[in-house]
C-alpha cells in the first residue's frame, strides 16, 4: 500500500509539472513577453483544483509544528502586507510558504535596480515592474492555491479602509512616518491586529533585532518618532513591532547631488510631498530578518501558539530603575535641592550603561562593576547625557565626596587620571552623534 501511495504521488507530481509548463507557455504566448503586463488579469486561484495531499506534503513541516487545528487556522487566515519592499516582500513570501492562503499586497512603488540588494523576489527582469506584481508572480510559483490580491496603491487614512477589509492581520512595512502612524492609529481604533516594522536602514548587527511592544522600544529613531506621534493620538501600547536596539551609527541619509538642487525645488523629486527623497543606506540581510520576524510572530498568533512574552531588552529593567533612583538621590545630596525629576530617563540610563560605556567603569582599568552606579562627572556642568558616567559604587561615593560636594578637593582628572578624562571626552563625541541620529 505504501508503495502504491508513493507511485501515486509521483504520477501527480509529473502531472503538476506538466500543468505548470503549459500554464507558463500559455501566459507567454498571450502577453508576447516574459514580463508581466499591468493590464493582464491576475492568475486565478487554483485551490479547488489542487490536490489536498500535495498541499499537505508541501506544508508537512508546518503541520508537524502547528498541528491540524493550528494549520487549519493558518490556511484560513487573510493577511494584508502594506509596503512591499525589502521587509514586506520577505514577510509575504514566508507567510505564503507557511500556508497562508489569502494575502493582499499594497504598494505604489516599482522595482528598481537598487531594490535588488534586499527584495525577496525581484530580479533583473522585474526592474520597472510594480513590486506587488513581482511578488504576486513569485507567490503563485510557490503556492498554486494562494489567493493574491495585488494593489498598486498607496495606503491613505481617508480611503485606506477598503484595503484592510476582511483581513485578520496587517503587516506594516511603510517607511514614511506620517503614513505609518496613520495606519497604526487606524488599525488600533478599528480593532485590526497589526504588526509594525521599525527602521532596518543603517543597521548592521543582527543580534540586536527583537520583537517588543511599541512602548518598550529604545534607540531606534523611527520607533521613537512613531511612538511619540502615536502617544499624541492617544495610542500608548498594544502594537507589536520588530526593531533593532543597535544604537544609531555614523551611517546617515546620503546627500543629494548638487545638480539635483540646481534643477529646482528638491521636494518635487519625491513621489509624494511627505516622502523622503534622500537614500538611507541599507545592507540587504537586515530588512529580510525584520520581515521574517514579522511573519513568524503572525503565524504563531494565527495558529493559536502566540509568542507569550517577547524577551525584554537585556532583561535589565529593574537595574535601570535602581540606577535612575540612586542617581536622583545622589543629585539631591550634591545640589541640596529636592529634585523630583532628572533630565535623563530610563532609556537614557540603558544607553549610558550598555552602549556608551559598554557596561564598564570609566575608571581605569575599566572593569565591569559588581554594583554599577551612575554619577555626574564634571561638577561645573549640570547633569546630562554627556555629563554622566558609570563607576563602581565605592568609586562613585569617592568621586561625589572629592569632586562634587561643597568640600571638593580635586577635579575628576586629578582624581582618576588623564586616561579617564580621555574616555569621558570620547564618550561625549559619541553622544553628539547619537543626538544627531535621534533627531530623525
């Protein structure tokens, strides 16, 4: 009996291969070209005519993971991917490879040569083709039964409801802040589940990529801008996102060539008034990882096996709370004023400890403190991101007494040496670059 089943599957596969070849030949003869026509109808769904045994064989690994009930939910799910570039294309491909049978692709943009370093589907033959058409053709080649609704449109809040109608999940892969905030606000108000991708550009460390609620994001300039605008709209949490905790680097938007300014108003170069015209450097693997995070999160949720509690950033929130509280008490003693709030917050504490000082004391030989403490460095300057350093608690107490108190006897450089002063100045320069990046 097992031999007969194996023989039957081989026969069905040969029949499937023949069907695919006939379909490709028929499509090329109708269009007269291998490139898709914008006016050609989308290929019809083949779900009813496709053998269920072959579907299950193709999705065997997913069935083994999610089980019958979970895969029934996945195959019945409908997902809209808004923005089909480097992140959205990878999310769409993996959703369909995993069994999602209805997917809507929304993007107004076209494939360019520069898209090929990060797009999941695009090749040289696709340059000049709408991104959604390129992805649709690829998805049909992966899954004979998938229902793809490709829309060459820009999502706008005044008429975007139609593009989200009937979907179970929305994947937000928009890189324009205003449109992104409008989409997230709309989904939040309408009770539509949405997963948002933050900034994958100008990042290079894949170990810093993680999933969290929008309210817990740090360091990511796009996430910070989105979070602040959503807060003004009354949305403070409840939106899962993928983002990177990698601090902003020196990589920035590429400048426009001088000749572009000579042609007239620069804003006319953009597709829309509120879309950027300068290029943000991106290395290809990072957007794909963001897209795979989004697809994985949604698949697990749809299948009834949601990720229960994404790992918080370094899992050190209690430490940051203590450092901030101790710093507040230390500043009260130094200034003699009952201060209620410091000019730095918990996010800044995390940045100072983890990324600016790499978890090490500013005091040579820069050991990892057993009980790290934050303290103001220069007594003549107010506490700020630039004027706050990490020390062992005993060193911080010594620094406070000899450099910060009314009975101070030494300058920080005299107490800790020229090497500590050099490190302090180096960290200040890093903070200036950080502030420029966070002004995104």
